[in-house]
């Protein structure tokens, strides 16, 4: 079998700054149509050991729309369940598949075991520590709405989970970005993610600031976007039986818009209405959460194309659509 250059996307660390911008812009281009069939003749395995509505459908549909084919695996399907190692499974699948999109129960290190071969690109569709393709969809959404990511100011409220981690690791690459996180005590970003985000921010000019309270006098004013995620991240359980009490002050309500009246609302979904967000916010006029969900498809198309360097056309050849609404200067 002839080998082709593959690029794994297991962490945002796998994308150089220029790659990150290109993938985000390419996703925004796909949102405006004009698809083509750059992945014609390729086959992707879609392997999800955890539930998914958006990500699994986005990557499956993206592969089909780009001219490729898919093979789907559920949690009990592969021989890893009977003791075959991830490395051996990856070596075998790489002789038949061109890409593998995987949602696992483990950390990115487990995903790297699948990637110990050079024939099949591996994409992290969410691991315990990081949800990199969610961040790419989020930045695509911001690009489509504001026309840019640079200089945006965001308030993230909720658990410092894998979505928050990926958001911090992506946004901290963009000059002038200010990301304010309000995470419940004991449920913040990991020290590693904070340190990496701050190191990137020192290089790019972005700021990532985390607090563990909802003191109204300390909330940033005039932010461009307010973002939350559900309190119970897929497949994780909280050992503290009183965790809801700790999370309660971090619900996103209409009151957060008092000092940021133009902020759009983002949510990676699925939402638990009345828990992390009120129904009025999620369905309100400033919510772009369902556009954000659609952008997972456009962004997945860009990710799959990027993973095959020989098929990658980049974002330079096309226009990024005009912003849906003028952003801040
Ligand atoms: N946001 C997200 O990852 O959604 P799914 O769990 O439905 O894929």
C-alpha cells in the first residue's frame, strides 16, 4: 500500500500557529459552501466509546461530503475489548483506513498509542483532558460571527473541563484575546493547561485569567461572548456528592448580560436547561449555540482535509465569509 503524508490531531499542540489559523479559516470557508471532493477514495474509521450527537455526526458527514467513506465502530466493537493493544490495533487499522476519528475514555496519551504508525491520521474527537476539535469549531464560529478571533474578550463560566481546556489552549494563541474563566472551586483548569495557556499568551499577547467565584464586582464588562458547557461532562462522574451546591452560583443567567449587553452566548451542547444555563439565555436572541453546533461539521471538514497533507488545499485559496455581525474593533 502506497503511503501518504498523514498529520495527527490529538491535541491543539499538534497544530502550529499557522496551521491553527488555516484550519479555522478553512472551516469558515466550508460554512459558505463550495465543498469539492478532496478526500475522494479515502476511508475514515469513526470510533466512539462514549456517547455523541454532534461530533460523531459531524465527522461522519464531513467525510462523506468530502467524497470519502466511513466505517463506524461502537464501544464494544474492537478487539481492544479483549486485550489487543491500542498500538497493535492502530498498526492493523492503518493498513486499511486512511484516518481514524476517535472518542476515548482515556487521556491523549492513549490516543498517541493509536498514532504509533505513519499511515493513518488519528483525530481526537474528545478525550478526558482535551476536546481539540470542539475548540476548532468554536473558533470557526467566532470567525464567522466577528470576522476574526484576534482581540476578542470572552467570559467562560463553568467547569474547567476538556472543552474549557481546549478553548484556553486555542484562544491563547491569538493576539489581544482576553479569556476570563470563572470555574467552581476544585473544578478549574488543570495546572498544565493553565501554564501552557499562559506561556502561549505571553508569546502572542493573549491573556488567560481564572477565578473560582462569581463576585459580580470582579466580572469583566463588555465581553464579546459568554460561554458555558454542561456540568456533567460526557462519561465523567464527580466524587463529591455535594457538587451541585458548589456549581449552583455558576449558572449562566440573563443577569450576566447586565454589563455585556452585546455578548453572544456560546455552548458546546448538549445543554441541560435550567442547570448550567437558563432556557431564556439558550433560546435568547444572543445565543449562537446552534450555529456553533452546525459549525462542528464545517470545522470537521477542515480537520479531515488538513490531516492528509497531500489533499490539503488550505485556506489561502478561498475567501473567508463576511462576519455575520460586526464585532469589536
Ligand atoms: N459538543 C460535543 O462534543 O457534542 P457531542 O458530545 O454530542 O459530540
